[in-house]
């Protein structure tokens, strides 16, 4: 496989103390395999469990940068902030801290580096509760109807060229940020591709299902339809 | 933001299929190629009983799905290897499956294993047909050696198991080993001797296997599935129907009882009287209908 020139892996985490070590270690492992130079940025979104202490172990690892929100800000703000952490890397890869998506799934995306600018991992079979699947289906259907966005799984992992993120100003502060990024990237003529990936059992409950997240996302969605 | 259709390319999934030159694998590969990127390496490119080769191939191609159809299927030869775990039948069927399952797990690929009704051995009191939920026996005493190796291989599968029974297809590689073709061949050579009247099983249309695999790939379902005609047939009845389809009458379709035949057979375990599988649950779950055995015979007329 042709390696990437340089890569930043961004990991948002909120109360993932049981999984975060394996996610970071495996991310380091797969980064080594797929890119000539690499770094990892972890953004702790105000975790209230042992995440803070665990992340201290990585202080001496020059390849790992730890950022912290003192108070929980939610998925949208956290991922939005991480999108600006690409630094000088040519490529940026986002990865959840809960290990639902194994870091090695990056290997499925890298082969498309020459034919796409943004490569989204499509969780073909999601091992999530029915209610989550239903919400996700409604959300992705709304995106298709209102924005012509034909993506199966928009809030999944993605590998993208960092320069896209420098051209685009994302205004959403909710989970809509991922969709906004796709829509704007397409308007600028960037090539988007989705590739099947593997998804594990949900070990910990994500925030996708709660009302705060849903209302925030709908709010950003309506704002974008209007503009 | 103006509404404008967003262009997104959905990349076809990659499928690694073992046994691509075999009776089942060749047809499945041909049908899946329309929708997936299929690699079907021959034995020269990938030897499944060599762990290093399996892992190297899998990590290089990085498939989304691995379909394992390669198998040692010659039940008569297998019987001569009974009890030996270092000979070909056990190595290919059990060890090869174990390696492929491990490799699939490592890269997060979905694993589909093609198995057989021969993992079952019923009795007169419990003759089957056996459903997806029936547990196959846990000791080899009444199974053929072939059936026992497939039975053990199933234990290693984390993914989907598709059991089939006497696979047949219209044409293509390996068709000479398909059940209808083989019966006809022997008949035409005049060497078809005994046709059992008391052994009942379904037969499997290989195109139905490919359809089932396609549905399973979409669903990524785990567990056991049976693909076979909804109706059972005995070899005698099957041959009578085949010959009624236009072959000139030849003397000597000799009805024989398997139960009598077995009393004098040298390797009685090679023939399993009760190993029919029932595919109703799979058809219901996947909302699919499998061909009846007569419909299969009708579609294989070019064998005649």
C-alpha cells in the first residue's frame, strides 16, 4: 500500500477511560503502517472519569498531543476544534475514543488517497440499539432531502486532506458540523468517497441519542437550509 | 447554502473468495463480480493451510468480506484419512478455516463459511430434516470423515455459516462434479448401479447460494443459514425425473435400499442416510425463495 506523506489522527474522547488506551496505542500502530510521518491529537472533552489521569501517561510521547476542555462541550464543538488541529500534516483522520471503530479500519481508506480528497468510512452494519439506528436513518435521510447529500453514514470516521479544512469555515457547533463539511467541500469541487468499514458493539453509550444533541443538530441544520 | 446535489462515490466492497476454481466458488465469484471487487486466488497464489500465506494475502488485499468455499469434498477419499489430523482433508477443512477466520478477525472483515448438511447424522428415530437451530453432533462416531471435518471447522467460525447439500448449477467449472451431472454421466456410461430409494435430501442451486451471500453481506449477519431446495428427493426419484426429461429409456434404473446396501458396504460411514437440511428459517429471515429440486433439473437441461 502506498503510504500517506504525513498524517494527524484526531481522537475526541468523553469518559472513555476503559477504551482510550487501546484506541491511542492502536492508532499509533496503524499510523506507523500508513504514513511516513504522523502525530496523534487527543481532545478530552471534559471527562469526569479517570480519562485525565490515563492521558497523563502519554505526556512523554512526542507523537501524542493532549488537549483538554475543562467543561464538556459536546461532540460538535469538539470535532470542529479537532478539524483545525491538522497542523502541517497533509492528511487528517478522525477516530472515536470509544473503540467502536477499530483504528486499523484506516487501512481501508488509505488506498483511495489518489482518487478522493475526503474518504468517509461507512459502517455497513452498525451494532447499535434500534433507536440509535432509527435516529441515524432519519438524520441521513433528511440530509439527502434537504442538502442532496447522498451519504449513508455522515458522522463516521473520515480521512481527508487538511487543506480542505483550511479553505472551509464551518459554522455549526453541533453534530451537523460533519454534514456541513461534506456539503461545502463538494461545492468547492473536492472529491468525496465512501468506503465500507467494520463497526464493533457499542461498549459505552455515545451522546448521539440525547435530546440536547438532537436539538442542537436540527438547529444548525435549519440555519444552513435557510442560508 | 444553496441546495445542490453532492457528488459522492460509494466504493464497491472487496471480497476475497477461496476455492474460486471449484464447483461452488467459481459460480459464486462470477455472480458477485457484478457488484463487488472479487479476488478469487487459485491454490498457486494462496494456500489456505499455510498460515503466513493466508495472513499476508489478507493484509495485502484488505477485503471487506471473506467467503470461504475452498474445501476437501471427496467423501470417499476423505474416509481413507479417518482419524488423521495431519492429512489433507482435516488440514484444508479445519485448519484452513481456522486461519481464514483469524485473518478476517484481525482486519475486521466479515467471514462467510460454506458448510454442508453432512455435519448432521440423524437416526431412524430422529431422521431430520435438520434446521438452522439444530445442534450438529459433537462426536464423529456416526459422521463421515468429511462431515466431521466440516463439523469441526464450523466451531472456528465467527461470522456466517451457510450449509448446502448436493450443489448443482447450469454450467461452468467443476460442473462434472455436480450431483445431477454425475448421475447422468454414470447413467450414460451404463455404470449407474444402485439408486437409493430410502435416502432423502434436498439439493442446492448454487445461484441461490450467491443470492444468499449477497443478502448476508448487506446485513452482516452472524449465525447459521441453510440454502437448499424446500423439498427433499431420493436419488432414485431424482434420476427417474431426469430420465423422464427426454433421455431415451435405458434398462436398469435399479431401486436399492441404502439400509440394505450399508450392511455389506466396506465404509458404511461414507454414506449418511439422514443428513437432510431444512431451509425454511433462512428463506423467512432473508425473504428469499429457493428453487425446488424439479426446477433445478429443468434448468440444467443442457447437461442432457
